[in-house]
C-alpha cells in the first residue's frame, strides 16, 4: 500500500456519475466520483452509504427533506432510506460503502455502473 493523493486521482477522470475505486478497507470500498445534475431516487436495503464532499455543494434529496453537504462535510444515508443525490454545479465526492453496495441500489437505470473501475 502506498500513499494516495485524492486530488491526483480526481485528475485522472472527467466522466460524471461513474465512481472510481481507489481502495478497500475491511470489506468497504473507497470511491471517488464527479457528479453534476440529478441522479435517480434509489435505496440500499442492506448498506449505509457515506457521501463526503471534496469540492462543491451536494444535495441529498430524501422523500421528506433535502440535506445540504458542503465541502469538507459528510452525510451518511442509512440503509433502506430512499435518496437522490443532486449537484447543481460540478461536485467531487468521496464515498465509503460496503463492497456489496450496488451503484443504483434497488433499481437499474441508464446511468447504472455494474463494476467500478479501479484507478
């Protein structure tokens, strides 16, 4: 294992909504993603999901409220909770989630990624 520079990893890709794996830790995957626009409402029945904002402002739309996450902040979506990430401008995020977590949870959409690229 070597030191990983998160910004250098962000510089390696430009596509939105396609997380890249940068590490694994105790059955958890560490992912980076660039996002812009709206994702789809989905949920993960068996896994919590951590969203940490590295750049920009991310909204997590829940069915009854909107959570705003600023740079340097994170929010954990509990398992089973429907959520939809929304980025009005480009946002860089770091995600921690179990290896078993599916990209779009309980639905399949045109943006669904089956296997994350490792960078």
